[in-house]
């Protein structure tokens, strides 16, 4: 793929160099991730070698605060790292992306909570689930929480969890929705992840039974949607980024890489493959294949352009300390849905061009296709809903679909 530059105006040369370094580190381990992809899928969890290599490359630090030892990069960097890892293994990229964004969420919490998590070890990882599928009781200094949360991507490789909880007052009336940080030692993991695609993510269910969560380890989700966070470190631009745009855009990175991997594989194999029951000795000779790879490449470029525009919008607003208004946030969500949809369509085109052998169990294409088809239907991405949100906003309507904008 030719380089797509689209970037925010305020990106410094230092930031670009760090991005290139981190993406380069990700690129170096792609062959190992690809080699381990069948084992990751069969085990229904990312193999430890992958986690260790990503850890050693510092790629779990990209969303962690500099003051505690992280890189505190921008979201364009995060997208590119996720994309690169997905060229080797979609499940590994997805798990890395989700743990990294949970590190970003952690950066929105009060300093005391951040030090609870990273005070002794910046390499501690976090997994999380938004949905408030729990019961909570207000007690002195916090809440007692019981519940289950699926699907917690990264939970098998994390030391802390973040979960959605209802926030009742002393009379039991729900007055807010919270996002709570809980050590994995207080949680259990229920083995529930049996799916057609992204099998290797191990996105199982977190379980809590009467766990105490102190107030400083809870932030308000409605407040966060409006840009009101718990962190005292308001000078850190990364943690001024818009909440839901971030939560949706991070899911596009793996899709970009899966589509790129599919294109690279088809281009590599085309000179060596004929088209059965035709006079074409190689796929390269066939106009149908030529047109298919052209269409796929353009779809992939379109996916990148929209995802990178969304990242630039998020990063520039954070840099200037301007929280995007509803319409700007709606466009980021639409950009994300569009990018995911274009990447998914590119993979479909490439699978058809490559032929029925795409679905042989020995072919990486069938895993790429299943991973894309599964991950692209995440509720926060949903291209149709995202398009509806943006279309209504264009028409002056800013309600009636979802609070997650």
C-alpha cells in the first residue's frame, strides 16, 4: 500500500519519528504473529510468545502516561500499530488494541487510581467492558458490585479489569452510570468465547461477587461522553481526547490490517495460480482479477483515509484542548463505520478473486475473512447505526439513536 499521509496539522517531527519507530517494531514481529496465528485460533487465546514480543517492543505502552513510563502517543500512531499487527494476526491485533485503549481509559481516572494500577509496574495491562451489566450498592467510600461482563477482550493477559456499573444513591435509586477499575485478583473469568471469527481473542466473561470498589476507581460515563474526566493531569493532551470517538475508532485498526494482509496474499499468489475451467494460466492475466485487486486496493485506501481523518480530528482537538461538538463526534463515528465497512468489502472482493481455495483451512484468507466479518459487527462500530447518527446530525437531529456519540 502506498503511504497515506493524512495527519493532523500540529503533528511534530518528534511524534512522527516515534510513530515510525513503534510501527517499525510492530512490523518486525508480524512474521512471528502470522506463524502463530493458527495456534492462537486453536487455543482461543493469544499465544504467550506474541504477548511477550509485543511487551518487549513496548507496544503495550503507547497509550500509557509519560509521567509513569509510557509513550503517551496519539491515536494515529495507535491505528498504525494495530494495523501492522493485524497483518500477522487479527486476534493478536484486536487484543492489543483493546488493552491499549483500556490503558487510555485508565488515563482518564484520578491520579490515585492510575497509581493503584501502574504505581509499581507500568507494564500492567488492563481489559474492560462498557456495559453496566451488574448490580451495585452504595456503601461508605464506594460501591459493592456483583455482576458479569462479556466480552472482555484481553482479560486473559491483564492484571486489571474495567467494567460498567450502575451507580445508585443511598436509597437505591440509579443516578449515574460508572466505569470501575477492579484488580483481576477480585474477578473471575468465565470461559464463554466460542465464536466463528476472532477466536483467538479469548474475549471471555468477567465475573464479580460482592467486590468493593472505592470511589476514586470509578468515573462517570455520561460525564466522560461530554468530555468531563477524572484525571487531574489536564495538561496531557492524549487524555483530553473525545471519549466515544476514541472508543469506536480504535476498533478500526485491526480491520485495516486484515484487509491489507488479504491484498498482499492475493497479489503474492496471483502469478502462481490459474483460474480453473478457463484458458488463463495465471490469475495475473485475467481482467476479472485485475479489476478485483484494483477495486480492493481502492477500498482499502478509502478505509485508511477515513480512519486517518477521524484520528486527525481526535488528535487535533485534544492538542488544542477543544472538545468536539456533537456533529464532529458524529462524523468520527461515521468515518469509523465507513472505514470498517470498506475494509470488510475489500476482503470479500479478494476472497472471491482468489477463488474457492480461500476457504481451505490451510489458507490464511479464510481466517482473515472470518475475523473481519466478526469484528466489524462490534456494536460501537456498527456502520449502519454510525451512518444513521451522522445523517441525523447533518439534518439537525442530535438525539434518538444512541447516547454513545
